[in-house]
């Protein structure tokens, strides 16, 4: 994922109304734009603009069914961001946790030896 796409995802997620829209779409995949708009105290045009920002960031996919447009959350961009950073840093922290566990075990053994002596 290139940085411009990452910027679009973070910009889309920066707005609380868009995050709420994603939550609603996760709970009810295939929700129409009208049904989504009924959850907000703003115009349908405002909702449509927010949906457009989410679609531009590839966080929402839409499909036309007759006269309605059905909306679906697309987890792929968030998963790509997650993978980018967690993969890089998880090895670092896994090694640190392994080292910490080894030190704790060593100290426990030393304390047990002292108590048994």
C-alpha cells in the first residue's frame, strides 16, 4: 500500500461520523445510502459526501441494486495498514518479551536455589 492510499484511509477515519458509518456497515452489510442516512442528523447530501470519502479511501464498496446503492465495509485497507506496522514491530516486541521471560525464569530459579540451600 503506497503512502497516498494510507493518507486517504487515515483522513477518512479522522472524522467521527465516518467511523460511525463504518460501524453501522459492519453491523448491517448491504445497507442502502438512505438507511445509512437515517442514522444521522444531517442531510442525505452530507451523508453521500462522507460515503464518497470512504469509497475514495476504499473503505466502503458499493453495489447498485435497482434504484438503490448498497454499501459494504471493506476491511482490506485497514488490514494492510495493520500488517505494515505490526509485522515490522511484532518481531521486535516478541524478542523483548522472550528475553523478559528468560530473565524472570532465571531469577525464579536463583531464588528457589537460595531457599533450598
